[in-house]
DNA sequence: CTGTTAGCGCCTTCAC
DNA sequence: GTGAAGGCGCTAACAG
C-alpha cells in the first residue's frame, strides 16, 4: 500500500483506464454499475483519497475561502468564523484563517497569500483604511475573486458587506440611558475612521439631539478596547467640572474598566451612574452586576457573509455584478448596569 | 490585463521561455540579473500571482495545515489557534480550520477532507475516543502526514502531543483548597474517558490522599462545561448529609454556575466555601468575586504544537519516527473565590 | 460504456 | 544563461 494512491494505481490494479476510475469515483451515470462498484471498493481498500489540489488546478476552483480578521482569539471574531465555517461546511468549502493584528502590511500580505493559494473568495473584516489596501483589494476583484466585508467594512465598488445596524443600536442604547433618567451621557468610541465607530457615534449623537440634549465634546473619549483604557477614561471624566451620569461604551471591555473604576471611587451603579457596553461579550452576562450591552449577532453575521459569498460565486451572469449590503439587526440587552427600576 | 496571469503570459510578453520566468521568480542564481529584474517587474505590472496549487501539485507540499477542534468560538481553542497561526505564519503555512462539535462522524469527515486537500499535517484536539477514529488517524500516518494532538490526546503510536500538566495542576488546586482549610472538597469532572479529565481527577485524588483525606464518591460529579450544569451539581451536593466545603471544578463555566447557586442559597464565598475553576476564562478574572483558576497556557500550547509539526516535517531521516510528548506547565491563579486570608 | 489525449500552472532535469 | 520536454493527479472532450 503506497503512501498515496492515485487513480492510476487503481486503474492498473483493475486493468482499466484512469478516466474510467475518475468517472466511477464521480458517480458518472455512464459507468456500468459493476465497474463503478468495483472501483469504489478498490479505492477504499487502497486507502485512496482524491487529490483536491489536482482537481482544483484543473477546474480552477480550490473550494477554499480565506477569512481575514484582526485576531482570532476574541469572542467576537471567533464566533463569526464559527458561523462562516458552519455555513460553508455543507458546501464542502474549507476555511483558511489569517490574522492581521491590525497591521496594514500584514493585511496586504494575507490577501496576497490567499490569492496565491487560489482561494475562491475572501471574507474579511478590514484592519486598515489606507488607500493602498484599497488598491490591493481592487486587484483581487480584477481576478474575479469575490471579496466580502463583515463588520468593519470599506466602501469599495463591487464588494458586498454584512454589518450590523450600528447606528440604530447606538441610538437605542443612548435612548435607553436617557429613559433611565441620565442626561449627561459620555461616549467611549473606537477609531472613528472605521465606519462602525462612526456609525455608533452618529447614533449616539442623534439620540441626544432627538431628546433635546447637547453633545459635549468632553464627553466623547476615544479608548482602546480593553479594561485599562476604560479606567483611564473614567478618571478623565471624573475630573470634569460637569461630571457625566452615564456612559455608553462602544467596547464591553472599556465598559468593564469604567465600572471597576467608578465602583472604586464609591459611585453606585446603576443608582448614581448607568453604563451600557457594546458586543455582548460573555462576561457582561456573567458579572454579579451584569452589564447591559448590544448583541452583535455574530454567528448570524458569519453565516450571512458565507451565504453572500455563495450567491456571488453562483452568479453565472458575468455582466451583472452583485453588490449586496446586508445590515443585520443588533439587539440591546438591558441588564443591571443600567436598570434603575429593577434595583 | 487578463484575470489571472501565468508564467506563460509573462514569457510571451518578454519573448522568453516559461522556464526562465519560473527561474527568475524563484531567484535561481543562474539567471542573468537583467532578465531577472525584467521578469520581476513585468510580473508585478501584470499583477501576476504564483499559483500555489500548481506548485503544490508539483512539489507534493501544499503548505497548508489542518486544525481540528470541537468548536472555535471558545476562548480556549481560539487562542490555541492563534498560537498556531502565529508560529506558522513566518514559515508560510496556511491554517485550515475544522470544527467537530464533538461529533465522531464529523471528526472523521474533517480528517478525510483535510487529507483530500493535501494538507502537510493535521493538528487536532480529539473529540472522540472511539477506536474507529483511531484507525482513521492511523491511515493518515500511513500517508506520511504527521498528526499532532494538543490538549485532548489519545495514545496512538507515531503521534506527538502537546498537553499541559493536568495532573499537577489539579493536584496544586486541590492542595491549595486544603491549605485554605477546606477538607470536604467536591470535584466537577468532564468526560473521564478523555485523558485530560482522567489526569485532573487523579491529581485531585492524589492531593486528597497525600493530605490524609478520603475520596468520597458523592463528591465527584460529572458536569457539562456550562453554567447551568454547575448550578445543578451544587444543588445535588447541598442535598447530601455531609455537605462539602469547597469545589474544584474542571470547568470554569461550571465553577461560575456553582458560585451563583451557592450565593443564591446564602452561602458566603470564600468565607464558608471555596471554589477553584479550570481554564482561566476571561470572565474568571473580571468578576467582582474573581474566580481562582488554572491557566492552560493556550497560546504557548498552540505555538509548541506548531513547532513540533515543523520539526516533524523537517525530519528527513525517514527511518526515525519522531514521537514527542510535550507537557507544558499550567499555572494555578489564586483569586478571591478561594482566598480566605485576603478577605 | 470505456479508452485516448490533452491540459490546468508550475518546476526540473536535460540539453545547448 | 536559456530553451524544450515531461510530469505532478485529475477531468473533459473526443473517439470508439
């Protein structure tokens, strides 16, 4: 039993041609049932495995797709990837994972590597807004390899995207805080050159306006998405003359940091101060003081991104370019950190 | 500019042969500097990308590896995968992700798919102990495709593994509880047909024995790794005549459930009851009552698994089979849920 | 129904 | 230094 049997080995074994073996293995109806059965048995006996590399080379379809994310070890991206993998599994697509670590060079490298690997499509959450990266993506499209953005997207002609309704979710979160009686609501944002953060900011702003509240520049703080950053930001806020009475944070981690710092300064939550995060990280639910947050519908985002990809490659009409913009709903989950009534 | 340029396109453009183009692109020293430069420039201009499929078919190395895990959206597996990806990135290996969802059939399918895809190696955390799956893995080895287990392993001849010192960690955790004054320590286990859980159980048992304590069958409860299961298990324990005064849980999630249930029954932690989990899930650190846990050194586990894989494929000596068993250290992190002094 | 042939894109002897 | 030819494993067109 040679390490790797090919259809030729099977053909020789049975004194038939390789083409017949190939056909039998692919259930070609023109093959007699007897030879078909014989081939399949022999293949199993010889531990034959079809070489998809050869098949891919021949057909031009590798049945691999590439997924590019900033990092995989975050609940957010991991569950999107789970969604993608599960959706694509029945279609026999493999998922190749790449991490950028938010590095623009790495993002370009990843795209090129995936192209070399002949992936049939690229699903990505962009790390970088540079226009050089735009050009690289445009080159991908020239090669007729579909690109689909999820969550962090750019506006590039011909690229579909799947996102959540960041504006609406931020609007709802802010409104909720206002309804809880808060009127001085601070906002923690991520890098606003990314659409998601810009949209969340706009939702926040609009909710204030619609409630007759003013946007205070001092209340808007850019933070990294980690606990320490949340603490720092609260320290800044509490130094203001006119201190806020609530925070809407675009990051759950920063929200957690904020809560820890507020508590350590003796401020009671939610009685004196309400906090809402974003992302529905597992810990927000697990805390004794559970944290209100926005669920980003991650599994669904992954699944839909995969579905859009499938539509794209099944679109045989080469003239009509599909460019789909799916916006999923994101649900505000109200928990203890912002529920005055229940307490 | 055609969708996908090949070396033939470049050759035609420059009126040279494809072989020369190939050599130039691969920095073959025999090529004159001028043509080399010319080729590289033209390739860039034509947006040429080397087709790794063809290269792989020719060379027999795909530069892809497969990673099989029960699920990817758990902090544990996601960060192992991160480690693997980062370690392999400089070596130009791509990572293909497969999920089994603990399903034995799925595990076999995944292995076969990866084999079809011609991966150069398979890194996996086993989902199933059935001997049918053993045979499938043995067939992989026959094809000279290295297999490496991480965390959940089996003993199969020729398969290397990377695990943590589950016995030692469980021993340390149990000892720690005893030192805190607990003498009636319950244990939540996972499926003991998996080595990791068996080893943790043995560590627990040995620590009891070494401290002159008896193992009580009633105190050992098999739980799923989720919050609800932890609550259920505590309910069972509190119905016993001789109630325990501490829990060592092989799952952080079950530990969390246990804590929630204990608190709701008015039992004070850590004063009346200590709890230690396993896994160092992010939330264990974030809780107001932070949960003691064992850090499983996940990133490192991934990196080392990748390193072992690299060693394996670089081992040209076909006679000597490498079979490496790496056991990493796992650190007990003592937090509030089991620190009587500090409270 | 089955065999023959050619080619997917690349690399690698073997020539010159 | 460079070109020509063959083959990695598979499939599809064309014969028969």
